[in-house]
């Protein structure tokens, strides 16, 4: 015996056949309709040619009856029942209000667990009531359960955005959770719905949250400033190499031209090329070692470390025993080291050395 679905499939096949014969569909559609009939028959395991008696009414007739009944039928019988569920009785409303009042009394006594329980009982009778939700949010905040307070306050403002106490309690909960910006937004909404610039309490909450946002943003800016490159161990402020260590490499002190014939390093470091070389040098111990392995550099260091430091000694021509750097840069190995330290070309390094020597 055919199932209900199989009988429906046969009715659809019959409807398609009658649509071809009554002119609803043209001969051009015949091939497509026959393919559709074959697919339906194969899928539902039915045989349209079977002589088994079919339903007394065609699919088209059944649907026509359905349309007529649909336009005349009254509202669904479940509507009154649904209305009774969503509309509490007067007795239920009174009971919920009584529970809320008891919750308020418990709050006054700082019995927050009892207050939460009483508000929850009231909400069981009147789910989604914004006043009950807001009051329970206040009880959660007093109990330091700020996550629950935020959830209740958000539900309260969703139920009634004009209930401003809920915005205030949402602002408090968000602030306690570290969401200063969200707190400021909640207090701002409360001020907006209160009108006339908002109450003093709402404005105070807004200003407190606003200050906190400004403090956090200022802290972020300070952290950004602190990411400036720092020098290697022994570096001075701003990543500048420790010039006393550089001077020690040449056997002298870090000050101006003084004992031991040490040149005025502050004047030397005013040259951008030397400043860059010194910074790279002090941050790269291997480069320092290669530099000191050059015989001419060692000779120059020995001359700086001598007692006299007289002008012209060992090729030195500047004040305080400063060597002839233009001549020094003609040494290919020194020029290559300069290029590595400067990150530039040899010609640029040589020109910079020449200008530095003339200063």
C-alpha cells in the first residue's frame, strides 16, 4: 500500500500530466515535464501507470479547498493561550511587586544574597522587567559580582532604554570591569535619556569614566614613546655610545683635549659621520675588534696615548693630536670599515672624513 508521501508524489505526476492536456503547458514543455515525472516516480518508487485507485480529488482541487479554508478560518486557537502566558494576572503582578519590595528592604540591610534571590523570584513571575533587572544588577554590584551586574543592566536597557537607572548601573558595572570607554558610553546614554543635561549623579559617573579613558590613552602614548631604540650596554641616553669607552680605546679620557693628548671628542662627535660611526661601532663588538686589528689605527691609538700629543706627530695635524683623517681614509681597509660602520659608500665616507678633519 502506498504511503502518504507516495500518494502525494502520484498526485504531482497526475497534475503535471493534466497541465499538458488542458493547455496549461505547451508541447514545447512536454519533454521537460516528462523528465520531471520520471524523476519523481523513480525517487518515490511509484508507478504512474499502476491501475491502483488514486485519490478521488486531484491535487489542484485539494489545494483550492485549502485556500478557501485559509481565508475563512479564525485566528489560531493557540493565540489566546499565548496571550495568557505573556499577560500575567493582577495577582501575579502584586506578588512580583511584593517580592521586589522585600528585595529593596534586604538591600537596605546590605543583605545582598537575599536581595538577589527576591529579585530573581520577581523576575520568574515577570520575566524581562527592567526595574527588577536593574535592581538585581545593583545587588550584584554591591556583592562585587560585576559580570552578573553588567548582564542584568544590559538586559534592562534592552527592555526599556528610557529607564535611566539601568544605564547608571551599567556604567558602574563596566567601569568596575575595566571598560572605561563602555562605562562612559553607558553614562552618556543615561544623560541623553534623562534630558536637561542629566542628573548630577549621572554626570559625575560620566566625568569619572571620561578621566579614566584619558589616563589610559595617555599611558598608551607614554608606552609608544618608550619604544625608541636603546643603545647596547654602555650606551648613553638616546642610544648614543658611551664616548668614555671610545676614548679609552685610544688611550685617553673622555673630556676635551687634555692630558695624554686626547682630542676634543665632543667636537669630533658633532660631525654626523663620526656620530654614526661611533654608534655602530659601540653596538658591534666584532667591528671594534676588527678596527683595532688595523696597524694604522693601533699606531694612532698609541699616539693619542702619548704624553705630548704634539701637532704633526705621526701624521697628526689637528688640535689636540687629531690625525689627518683625509689621509687616513686613503687606506682601503679603513675606508671599507668606514663604509660598514656608516652604511654608505666609500666616497661619501672619504668626503665626510675630509670635512671632519678640517673642522
